[in-house]
C-alpha cells in the first residue's frame, strides 16, 4: 500500500515513480499485464524495448517548491537505485524454480569435491571468513595464502585436514592464537604469521620437524615469549622474531643446529645480551648452549648435595627418635616405682592403725 501523500509526500513521490518504468513496454498487452494484480516485479513480461534510455523525469519540474539540494540528490539516488535494480533483474531473466536451484547447488558440491582432490595451491586474499574456511578442508592443498582477511581465528581441526600443506601464509590478519592441531601439519615447511596479534605459539609447534622458515615478526606487544618446544624444530633455517616484546629466548635454543638466519631486532632481549646478539646467529646459539649446560650442571650439583645431606638427616632423625623412646621408658619406670612406694607406705600406716 502506498504511503499517504499528505503525510509522506517525498516517499509517496519516490514510490509513484517506480511503476512509471512500465511505460517502456512496446505493446499494449505488456502494459496491461503490468497493471494487473498478478504482475511480478522480479519477472516482468518479455518485451522488445523501444530504446535504451530510461524515461525522462525531473524532480524540480514535478515539485517546484523543493529547493533543498541534499534532499533532491537523495531522492534522485533512490529512483536511480530502483532503476538499476530492475535493470539487473531484467538481465538475469526469469527467476528459476526451486528444483533448478537445488540442481545447481548439487553441481557446485560436485565441483568442490573434485577440486578438493586435485587443487594444490590457492590464494584467498581479501575474502570473507566463511568463504575462506571452506577451502581449509581441501586435503590436496600444498600452498595456502589466506592473508588480508581480518581472520580472528583458524578452524580447530585445520591441522588434521591439511596434512599435505607445505606453505601456510596467514599474515596481515587479527589472529591471537593458533590451534593445537597445527602440530599435525607434518609436511609444513613455511609458516608466515607476521602482522597479527599472536600471544604465543602452541607447544605442539615442536612436532613440525620439516619446518624450515617461520615469520613471527610484527606481532608487537602481544608476543612476549616462545614455547620451549621450538627447540625441537631441528630443520629450522630461518626465524624472524623482529618487532615483538620477547625478553628471553628459550633455554634450549642452541639445539637449532640448522638455523642460519635469525632476526630479533626491536625486542627487549635480556637473554642473550645485546653484545652477543650483535655477533650473529652462531654466537647466539653458542651462548644459549653454554647457558643450558651450566644450568644442567648446577642442577646436578644441587641434587648431589641434597643426596649427601639426606643420610645424615636420616641418622639424626633415628637417634632422636631412639632417645625420645628411651626417656619415655625411663620416665614410666620411675613413675611406677614411685607409685608403688606410695602405696606400700599407705598400707603400712593402715596396718599400724589396726595394731
């Protein structure tokens, strides 16, 4: 139902302009069909247009007292949007029925199934998250680029699905963590998660024994430490930790024997100290290895001292227990003796009274 022209004159005018486009029908039959109550605006009757131009109308001619330029511009845009929508509907043609839609969906599912078996590389930059996640379950994928998507999380079971993935680029998103299942991507060789909001890596990262390159740079104040299991990445060659807030490298960092490139710029590192960092990656590994050996030796020395003190403590404890037991026995014996003498004295005084 059209709005009341007296209460809503502007909206009434815009609504009145919508059916005016039916004037372009070439035949009288088409015009009559458009005026019928069964007319479908989404499926107008097929006709031969008289021309490509839309019917001419001017707001200022129809409403001469309308002088607000912003209002006139808004009304023109509204009418233009309606015209464009109808043009698109006309281009799309007759609306398909439900059976045709279901058949098309089934065909798309078959195409996706075929792709999941053969697709090896895909770039999903600047796509909605729901459309990106659909491709996270293509087991044949070898390389996946899902950068620039504002992702805040990854599917929990991504690692169980992308078992053949070798390169994973998820930089320039808003990820705060990685799922534990990432440790099951045993084929992964490159992991790029720079420019995110990572607070850390899952301990399962140490299972990626084929991983060669990791880029964790520019997570800024969110990334403050690394898991100890990162030392299990025996194939790691390049590691970028720049522009974070890491204060110390893991204690067993020196185990990364194949590491040849390390970037720790713009971090408040205390371990290793700055002078060691300036000497290069090999100096860092040597320093961390020596530090770990010293820590192990100190722990062994402390355990040895505790083991030596334990027998002496045991002897002293047994001696004290025996002494307490002996004193208790002596005290009991004296008490019994004194108690017996008292009773004997009482008995003698009783006998004396009887006599």
